[in-house]
């Protein structure tokens, strides 16, 4: 019984993590527009031209780094 409960908890945690990753990816797509945003199992990768320059100029993006950890 305890094993079933643990499996159910793990499944719920994975499902919630995937939902949160999709939400973060949507937010990043809205922020970056033309940049490619890829979602892997437990990470979000943003790539594209001019991201570093934009990151340096826009204070909202600079502080985004700390909020996603």
C-alpha cells in the first residue's frame, strides 16, 4: 500500500513539473518572441540570435535568471 502511495505521489509530482515547465516556456516565448524555446524533461532551453545583447539591455531579462532557479 505504501508503495502505491509513493508511486502515485511521484506521478503527481512529474505531472505538476511538466505543467510548470510548459508555463515557463510560454512565458519565455512571450518575452523573447523570435527565439526558439525548447522544453526537455526537466529543463527549458532558449536559443536564438541576439539573446545575450537583449539580456544585457533589458533589466527584466537580467533578473529572470535568478527567478527561474
